[in-house]
């Protein structure tokens, strides 16, 4: 989930190159509505922090109310300003600054999705991670 079109384009390309199916949303409300409609279809959440209408932290809290087991990564300039520890204490499995090195993003996403994704050669199940 990211409110920046350029970041969404980048993420769409990144996940395609990684072979990971993804849904990308422009607003936290759209992402949350889609998640609530079919929570079993999502393997993870990648979200920005500061967005119109709802922060990434608020989005993560709402997702946890539906499914507490969803690994979540925050990807934001707020990580640089506020520090990663603040977000890790809030339950995110990774807190990545923007901009981020591709290898760092790759390792974080694959690590959050589990060991079957670590090497990048997993056969993907039908559920899709939400890049938010």
C-alpha cells in the first residue's frame, strides 16, 4: 500500500520480477476492504506509514484484528526519521527506509513470507501478498 504512483509502479515491477503475485492499492481503505473481503488470500502486508485517511500503523492494526498471523513490513521515510525499533515494537517484522536497496527489500519480503520463499524458488500458492 502506497499513495505514491511512482512507488506503486516500482513495487508492481519488483514483485513481478520476483515472481510474487501482488495486489497494490492506492489507499489504505481499499487495501483494508479487499483484505477483509478475503483475508485468506493474503500472505503479507507491505505498507507506507504516512498516507491520506489512515496511517500504515493504523492499517496494520486493522489487519491484525482480522488475522493476527499476517507478517507486515513498513516501507517509509518515517523509518529513517523515527527509527526502525519504533515500528518493530508495533509488530512489524521489518521496518525499511525509503529509499531502500533492492537486495534489502528482496530479503525482507522473502524473509517475511517464510522460508519457502527465501531462495526465490518457491511454487507460489493462490493467495497473494498485499503490497500496501
